[in-house]
C-alpha cells in the first residue's frame, strides 16, 4: 500500500530532467509529459498483471482445496427430548 502513495512521486521523478549550471548558479527542471504518460501506463499495466496473477493463484488454490476436502455429508437426528446424534460420513 505504501508504494501507491509513493508511485506519483516516482513517476514524476522518472520524467524530469535536472540541469545545473554551476557558472551561473542556476538549476533548470524540465518535465517530459510523454515520459510521465509512458510511466503511468507501464505502472497500470504492471498493476493489471499483478491483479491477474493474484486471481489465478486464488482460483487454483480454491480448486486445490476443493479437490483435497471433497464433499462431506452429515446426518443429524434430533429427538423430541432435545438430544442430538450426529453421523458424519
């Protein structure tokens, strides 16, 4: 979750050019809109890939649990006096 907070800063930092002129004691900071859009697109694609992978793992884990556990039938008989007896198969 913390990376989501830092992501805009990382994208912005990847898309800026810093030029310093020590003779004039100046610094120039330039932003490249195309690089910002490309970095944002790459981040979105990566997030989509990660989400897809998580979904695939969850589905295969669910199938594995279903195959391991299988179906369980339980019969419960309740008498009028309130006693219960169970028979798991």
